[in-house]
């Protein structure tokens, strides 16, 4: 039955002769896989050891070494730099910050969250300027972000969201509704409303992460690839924090865990951050005749306002890459194999793509893949450095980590160097959250939440305009999720 369902789901989708599912991501296939760095040669001693060579770990290493060039910093990576979400994402470098504003305000006050939101906006420019300074060509275009609504419930929700965001750190210039005839045009079929924020840029994720790894190595950081960390041990008595790997043990004064969606695979961390999958597809280059109809000259990153939302970008070589939840969670916090995604996810994304851009229905899909996000139990990202144990970490960014990881990297630098700065006073520093429920509750819960959001979207799209409002099912899903 599964086989037939799969075949039926994929049949209407034109697929390129070069179609691939997995191989980490389209981005790496486009860029070419970099030559692997050597693994850890044996036990070693550093001032700082970072686990995970994604954006978080690399930004932390970058800013530490920039600030204090004599610091001995190592990055230990199981696969290669960018293997995780950092080399697979949608390339939205945006000021969006996941997590409940109210929760951060509860502990630190509203103005502290507003400072965090403003810091996110300047982080977008920080990434762009470091990329320029370090000669990292990551196809960056700061065209802003457009969010479209394609039914009345989405339109009302979009307007409410803007009002809400404007109370929490976005000023009217930072996000607002756009008139329908706004130039440059971006013709999304059935769009009934559109919002715009200038605080976003399109990036090529793999070019950014591999360029960053090169820059970090150029500063004198040792990056060890193909080295699996089994356990991170806190400082015990006189024994320094230790990173136990399959190649030896690294002792360091400070250890940073930067493993995001893979955190649950580390010993003792199984229920910490839920690995939530997000999937993407990329088309072949879209013919210029189709682009003439769509527009999208501004290269804004594009999203919709559904509960199970999608995010998209126009790539530097004129493809459309679009992503969304697909099948969000594998039982027992299981991981994908090399980025392969389920046929159901491909089918859903293609439907979303061709609903937005019917003329793209003839353009073959060239690549499909997925990756794991880290989701804390309260959906709120955090940064930590525990002076007593010597262990720090950052993540739980949910779906917004491209810019957030840079803010985390700079904050980790200040925490490790023992500085009291504006960054270390931001309300996500030290934010605590309990773990996820054991299985099968986790699996059942995520299935139910996902199902409710999908049903809410379907209902909203079918309800007549004058009766349409956000479906109650979405509210129930949000409450179960504990967001
Ligand atoms: C499909 C998809 C689309 C997304 N789109 C966007 C977007 O458009 N905009 C946005 O802001 N965010 C997006 N995100 C989220 C964003 O990509 C992540 O939040 C961000 O990349 C996290 O970076 P990281 O360095 O913390 O984690 P990762 O990039 O996942 O890096 C973790 C690294 O740790 C390594 N590792 C794990 N376990 C071990 C171990 N035991 N030993 C050694 N190494 C280990 C992994 O191999 C990996 O390289 C998306 C995520 C996905 C999956």
C-alpha cells in the first residue's frame, strides 16, 4: 500500500533526469562537496572545544579567535562543516526569532525582549558585512521578506501578526502590509494580502557555511571532521571539561555544544531538543518567460501565512527552492539518512509551489532533501555558559537559525571571555526549559499537532470569505505544542 501511495503521490510531479532525493542538499550538490578535513589525530588539549561545525559552532569559534587570537580553539565535527541544517536550509537570513515573547518578558521584562528583537535586525547586517569582509560569496541579496496570505483567515492573521510584532520590537518601517500593486512585483496566485519586512536577505546556505569554515580555519582554529563526539563531560573536581570522541578525548576550559537537531543523539541528551524535520525541493532553472510573469526581481525571501507554512527563495541561478514541514518527526527522535525526505513531503511541497506559481508546474523538480531543526519543549531558543561545569550551548532555534546562530556565536564569545555585555544581558541567555516527554508520547503528540494544523489550513482555505477566521483547531494544536 505504502509503495502505491508513494508512486501515486509522485506521478504528477515532473522530475528532472538529474532528480536526487537526499545527498545532503541541493546546495551542496550545486557547490560541490568540499574536501574533507582530517579527523582528530588523538587526545588533545585546547582552551575552547566546540562540538558541531554548523553556523553556531563556527560563529562562536570565529568571534572568539577574532577577539583573542592566542586562544586555542578546536571544532569537532562528526561529518563535515555544514552537514547539518546549516548546509540544508531555505537561505532566509532574517530577523525572525522563534519563541514566545511573553515567556522572555516574564523573566526579563518586555524591553529586554525588544532589545533582543532589535539585535536580530542588526544581526542580518552583521552576517552580510562579515561575509563581505571575509570574501565569502554566498549569493547574498538583501531584498527583504514577503509574507503572503491566500485566504481571508490568513489575511486577518497576517494583519494581527503585524500588529503584534509592532508591539514587540518591530516598528512600522520594519514590517507592514504592502499594497497589491507594489513594485517590484512578485505574482503569487490567489494572494489576497502581503506583508513586507526589509530585515531579511537571501543566501546560499552551503556557500555561507563552507566560506565561514574556511575563514575560521584561516584564523587558526583547528577543525576536525569525521570525528564523532560520544559524550561531553562537565568539569569534575580538578578534571577539566572533556569531549569524548571516537578518535580520542579533547580537554578544554570551555566546551560549546552546537549540535542543534542532532543533540538528542548525544549521551544523556535524548529528550532535550526534539529533532523536527523540515523538507525542501528545488526546481530546475525556471525559464525566463515564466519569470516575466512572476517578477520576483527583488529576490525577497517569500513565505505564506498557513499554519503549516512554506518558505521559498529565488536562487542565484533562477530556480525556486521551497520548503516546509513535510513529515515533521520520526519516532524515537530518528534522523534522516543523508538528507533523504519522504515522497509525501515532496508531493506537499510541489502542491504548495504550483498553487503559488501555477506556471511553474511544467518546470521539473531537480532535488529534494530534508534536515533537522532543534525544538525545545517551550519552543524558545537559548544560549548558555555554565562557569561551574565549563559547558555551554546555544540553539533550539526552531525554524529560524540562520541569523540567530550568529547572535548566539557573539554571545558565546562574551560569556566564555567572562564579559558582562549588552549581548549577555539579552533574555535568551540562560533561559531554562524542561525536556520532552518520553516515547510514544512525543511521536503521538507531534502527529496530532501536525494533523490539526493541516486540517485547520484546509478548513480555512475552503471557508467562504465572509465567514473565514482562524480555525479553532490551530489554537488547540498550539496549546498541545506548548508554544
Ligand atoms: C530544511 C531546513 C530549512 C531551514 N530554513 C531556514 C531558513 O530559511 N532560515 C533560518 O533562519 N533557519 C532555517 N533553518 C534552521 C537553520 O538552518 C538552523 O537553525 C541552523 O542552521 C542551525 O545551525 P547549527 O550550527 O546550530 O546546527 P547544524 O547546522 O545542524 O550543525 C550541527 C552540527 O553538529 C554536528 N554534530 C551533531 N552531532 C555530533 C556529534 N555527536 N559529534 C560531532 N558533531 C556532531 C552535525 O554533523 C552538524 O554539522 C532551516 C533548517 C532546515 C533543516
